[in-house]
């Protein structure tokens, strides 16, 4: 393991733990009696730390032109969305899709994000606690956490080089059938449903959960 890779992984771990602390903060804002146990806090920080670590690992593998099977290393990050963390899932998914360069994917992402906001509004109506500025601040912080997770997930899961470019050499483009050897547009090989045609997503979305 090179020093650069080690720094990459440590940065992901620390950023994940820091984001977990922020997440603990919005939980306190959304709770009328914000008293939490140390064990529960450590568990949440650990979950976010693991998520940051595995996203950083996949991001590093992408930078070294590894196989796309390395994306599977991010699966432990799904544990964030179990239990109460399920409320984060629509926000993260919606923001991740809304950042795509494909129009229809962006439309789906905006719809999912709008549905997430509507769901929270319904949940607030069913609660006995009044909606206050503190509650609103909690939701703002919660969606900021969703944005950070979505950015980190896209940085780790999108923009991978096609097959045939593992050594850093771009794969030979293929032509659409019927266009002939001289005409037609290029298309990417080994289309990846997780890629969403978003090369260079880190530069467009800015600093996310994992850094370079």
C-alpha cells in the first residue's frame, strides 16, 4: 500500500466520521429531547466512517484503472440507510440522480427528491411536536448530509474507464451498426448502468465525501 493510497483512505475515513458527527447534530435538532448515549453516537460515527472508507477505496481503485468489480467494495455503505437512516435514502438517491448529465435521469432525480420532501412534510404533520425554526434547521442539515453522501457516492461509482483501458489507454471506440467504417457516431464500450455517462464528476460537483 503506497503512502498516497493510505492518505486517501485515511482522508475518507476521517471525512466519514466528520459527516457522522454532523448527522448526529441534525438528529439532535429534530428531537425534542436530544439526549443520546455514547454507544449510539459511536455506532453512528462508525457507520459513517466505514462508508467514507469504502467510498474512498472505490475512488482510489477508479483512479488506478482497476476493474469495475471494485465498485462492490462500497456495499457496506448501504448500512447507513438501515433503521432511522432510511429517511436519508430518498434524498441521497435523488441528489445523486439529479447531478447526472442525462436529462431523463435528472428528471427522475428531481422527482425522487421532491417525493422525499413531501414525505417529510407528511411525517411532520403526523407528529405531536410543533414545527419550529429548530426543526427547519435540522432538515437543512439533514439534506446537507444527503448532498455530501450523494457527491461521495457519485465520485466513487461514476466515471470509471471502459473495459480495455485498464492500463490508462482509452478503449477503441465502436461504431453504430449500419453507419459504415467512415460514418456514424462513437459509442462507449461496456455500457455501465452505474456510470450514467458522467466522467469527471468530481470536478463538476466539487468537494464531496472523499477527496483526491
